[in-house]
C-alpha cells in the first residue's frame, strides 16, 4: 500500500468523496518570503497535524463549518464577519449563512 504523505494522497484514496477531503486544502497559508520562520513552521506543523488526523477514516472535513486560526488580535468581530461575508458572496453567491455566537 502506498504511504500517505500529503493531502493529495488522501484525496486520491477517498474515491467516493464522502469525507470532503478536497476541501481540506482550501485556505491553506503558503509560506511567503516576508513571513517569519516561526510562522512558517507553525503553518507547516498545522498542515502535518491535519494530514495525520485525516489518515483516520473516521475523520472528515466539514462542508459547512470553517476554522479560523492565527488571527490578528486587533481584528474585531465586525471586521471578521464582514471579511467572511465578502469571501462567501464572491465565491458562493447563492449558498451562505453567517451565524453569530455570543459568549458571556
């Protein structure tokens, strides 16, 4: 059996596409020359961790939920909501609904 190294290998194994693995690479932050080495390592570690989790056939990628990591602490909830709304309307104009969770 072929050894799984990255997301492309996992997507090929998921023949029936029931685990939405094609969405796992959506929004991945690629290393840029201006990025700090620690940030690049953090993103690469996160990617490796995701691949390890998805090797388990019981794990899947949700088609309706997103995870936002490594956000700037200065961004407000309104800015984040506006950015998500803009992204969703540009890429999926008919299918989107934003939920807001209020924490006390």
